[in-house]
């Protein structure tokens, strides 16, 4: 290559370099101007509506999903309840069969639905079979299932006792059922619970009918002490217990105690009648009305096959099997029923100091 050609090439390269430099300067000036324009513009802050507009799609999605989950859950619960009702409906006929069928029906309801439902159904059909089923649930279930089954067991024992008590010749069996109910109640509610008062009064009433006056005094006294412990010594129930104790002490020849209890019952009655002491609702149910079922078969109603859950040895009898007994509703109209504790006139003798404070 000659010198002329080289010089020409150099001149061309230099010319291109100048053009490129000029172009870069123009681009730099344009960018600088744009930056200045951006800096001079006011900054726009987002207000609440802008933020809501941004969050609306997210909130809508969450709400729609939540509503869908809620209705799905509600539908599942409804379907489950329908299945439970259908299951119980199919098993109800077995609750009118023999004792083995009743036991298996209650256990099946407990397994296919829940122990709470089974316990409620068992209380509606108190019998030897349903009680055995409740005992099985109480022995094998978890703590919650045991508690539910035991409460239902205590109620069933009381219902069976009331059914037996309605028959004049079934006092011994009734007392055995009440004793078993008392054992379960002590285990579930404690020895000082007011839940025990009604059962203690029933046991006292039956003991008195059977001529076991000392036993009757013991049951009534425990009921009295339980009410004192629970601050229920200013009630009509407490007055009735005092009246019953007065009557029993008179029958056993303890006249000083009889007069003392009679006077205290009369004083409490005056306070209650005058409104000076407000009465509370009764926790003692009236005695079951005598049954008119003259054809009732009493040969197969022994409660001996019921083994106590907490305290062994609570009553016993023969080894005969038991058919479903007729249970009288324990909740009766107090206005139409006879008085639970017959009133008695006060004695004229001088009273001695009472062994209790109320």
C-alpha cells in the first residue's frame, strides 16, 4: 500500500470518529435533558383508593376461597348429620328387642356416630342391655367418652329405679338401682355434689318403707349435710328433709332430736311462706306415681348383672335375666302429685341442742 492510500484511509477513519463522537454527544445531551425533565416532575403518592385497587384482586380471591371452604364444610357436616340420623333410624327397632339387641344397638350407634349420641339414646331406652352398653363405653372409651357414658349411666340407673319404685313389690330392686346410681354419681360429680341429693332422698324414702329406719336416717342426714355444704339450707327441699328426719327420729324413740328437727323445719317453713327467705328451685323429684300395670312381669327385673364402675358391692340379688322394664317419667307435675315428704305437727316436748348448725 502506497503512502497516499494510507493517508486516505486515516482521513476516512478520522472522519468516522468525529461523526461518532458528535452522535454520542447528541445522545448524551438528549438523555441529560430527559433526566432533568423527570426530576422536575412532581412525585405522585398513592392514596387509599389506589392501594385498594391494587389489593382488590387478592382480597377477592381470598374471600371467594373462604366462602367456598365454608359452604363445603357446612355441606359435609349436614351430610354427616343426615347419615347419623339414618343410622339411628335403622337401629331404633333393635332398641325394642331383647337385651342383647339393645346392647349391640347402643354400641353400634356409639361407633358409627359418637358416644354422646349413643348416651342420649340409651337414656331414652333405659334397660339392662343399654346399661351394659354404657358400661362398655365407660370402660373402653377415652376420658371424655367415659365421662359422658357415666353420666348417662347414672341417669339410666335412676330411671330404672323409678320404674321399679312405681311397683309396690319392687322396692328392693329399686333400691339397688338407686344405690348403683349413687355410686356412679359419686365417681362423676364428687361426694358433695347436689346431684346426689335426690338419689339420697330416694334411698332414704325406700329404706323407710322397708322399715330400715337407721338406714333411712343415714341417707336423709347425708342429703341434709350435702345441702348445708352447698349453701342450700334455706330451701323447701331442706325443710322437707328436716321434717322427714323428725318423723324418723320419733319412730326410733329419739324424741329430743325429733322435736329439734320439727321446730327447725317449722321455723324455716314460716320464713319461706312469708317470703322472708326466698326459695330456690327444687332439686328433689317427687315419688313416682304407683303403676297401674297389673300384668307387669316382675320375675326378670333383677339388676344384679350390672357391675358398678367405681364402687363394687352396691346391691345384689338373683341371677335371673331382665327384660325391658316400664319406666315412669320421673318429672311429674308437682301440683297434681302427692307431697314427697308428709308434713307432721310439732311435738310439745322441750327440744335439746341440735347436732347441726342449721
